[in-house]
């Protein structure tokens, strides 16, 4: 009995499991965040009994074995798939522990490491403010597309939402292609703003990339097109004066733009050797939204013969197609008639406040000038009138106010009035012209 018992004991000890694994560690390497990589462990049974893995333990949830218990028959190999799914771009470390019933081997511990990676796009500027840009010119600014992550950033497309702005470089990637930006590196993107008109412009720069958290990152683009816009009180003046009576008038230059208006005036008004026009100042600057005053002087009338003279003021300004260049952009025509002495009659009449009776305008000697004004209401002031005994200076460009549209070939009277006033705005006046009175007036003279 004793021998039989011993023999049975020896026999039972020979039937044992013998477990072994194919790896000593699991190195998953670099894995994109929210992606996965699977490594396999071969678990072999070299013994004569069936071992049982009763537990597979781990502590970090990004590592996950395919099963947590397993029986392995003798001479068989079972594979254990371990999946690494990082949730952040950091280094992960853990130990996979296989608890089993092999009496000759302790629990098997397999170190596991894996690096989560992710690109992280960042723009160096949230806003590209180009400021004031001359119309027909452009301005260039640069924004850096940075990769703050630990994986390669792939720039897939760059778009601006308004054609005033253009991406100058780099070239747009071809469809399906991408621009690579390594971790810690950046891509310089140059944007041009070229306003075609005055006023504010804005757009959005959108960068499409493979950053899973920020696939579209944006920057605001702003700028303002600036240019001067010249506007003149008139571009054609018809003047009359008597021989020897030098006169002057004011030319108002308004700058309706949003950039300083620079001007220079070239006078072209010469008869024989006499230059009969002068200006003051001959050059200057008008601020945006402001009005400049230029005094135009008719001179040398004592040396001019009686008759008609045509002169021009050529204005060189920066209000042309290229605000950076001074060119002749505008012309003011001056038509001068020199009359014999005693031809002109003028007067200055005061206008009372309120609803006064019709007022007949008279010259400085108290004679009627052939004009009656009737104010329904008035804020008071004065009216200055010059009566000229000749046809008014007109040409093919002279505007004719014809409400009925029946005048085809206007005929102008052999007299006209030049009227200026110093009256507040917003009042209505009826004006009556008495041509017979003015003709009688001049015949009497």
C-alpha cells in the first residue's frame, strides 16, 4: 500500500501546466489620439495539464486585453490581443498581469508603454488688421500657422471669404494634397489686402487641417480703402467785368474722400503777354471731409481789349486712379468777357426777416436792376446782383432747365444777371425777371 501510494503521488505531480508568453513587454509606439493599435501576445502551454488564466489585470483604461480569463490545453497556443487607444497626447505606462495556476511560475507581468499623439493647430494672430490702404495699392501681413501638438499637422486648405483679400503664399495645396507642419514648427501664410474702393473691408481666413479638435481655425481680416475724392463748387465760370476792373471769385475744393487731397494748380490764361488769371494758394492740401478755399483773381483787365477770353485752371491732384501719383485730374474753365466801361450795373440789397413785401433789387445809384424777389419767409440777409447787358456765356455743355421738355434750341436774351446772396438755408423765394426794365436801364446808360 505504501508503494502504491507513492507511485500515485509521483504520477500526479507529473501532470502539470507549463505556461509561457511570447513577449516580455508591449511597446505600442506612437498612436494618434482616439485611434487604436493592437499588439498580440502568444500564450503557450508546454505542460501536460490545462492551465487556466484566471485573471488579466491592468490599471490604465487606454490598454484593453481581448479577454480576462482563458484555459489553454496542453501543447496549444492562445493569442491575446491588447488594444491601445490613447485619449490624450501623452505617454502612457501600465503593467499587464496574467494570474494563472502554473505552480512553477509566478504571475506573469508584462510592461506596456504607448505614446498618444495629436496635432494642435494655432494661429499666431486672431486678427490681421491692415489699417488704411490707398485704393489701387495693397498691403501684406503674415500669420503663422503653428503646430503645438506632437504629431504632424496637415494643412489641407486655406480660404479667404472676400476677394479683396488674397493668400499670397504658400500656394494652395492641390486637391488631395496637404502641407505638412512638423510638431513645434510653423507655416508662414502671407495675406494681401487690395481694396478696390474706399471704405472698410473685412473677411475671414479659414485654415482647414487634420487637428481633430479644431479642424477649421479662423482669423479675422480687416482693412480700409482710402483715397481722396475731389469735388469743386463749379468747373465752369462765366465772368463779366468792365475794362480796368479786376475781380476775383472763390473756388471751393471739397475732399469727399477719407484721405488727404493734395493739389497743384496750373494756370493757362494768357493773351499776348498778359496772364490774366492768378490763384492763391497755387498748391495745398485738403484734409478728408474738409473744404479748401482757392481765390481766383482776374487781373490785367486794363491791358485786355474788349471781348471774350477763355482760360483754364488745370488741377494736378492725387485723386486719380493712382492716389500715390499727382496727375492732372480736373479742369476749371473760366470764360471772361471784358466790357466797355459803364456796361455793368450792380447793387447790394438787404432782405429783412419774416414775410416781407416783394423787394425790387436796385443798383448802387438806386436804379432798378430788373429783378423782384418775394420771400414767403426769410431769415434775413442780403442779395448782391450784377446786371450784364450781353448774352450769357454758354456752350454746348450748358445745362438748360426745361420742365416741359419742349426747348430744343434755346435762345438766350441779350442780358443776364449774376446773383449771389448771403442768406440762411431753408427758405423759399419767388424771383421775377423784368427784361424790359433792364434793357431800358442799359439804354439809358
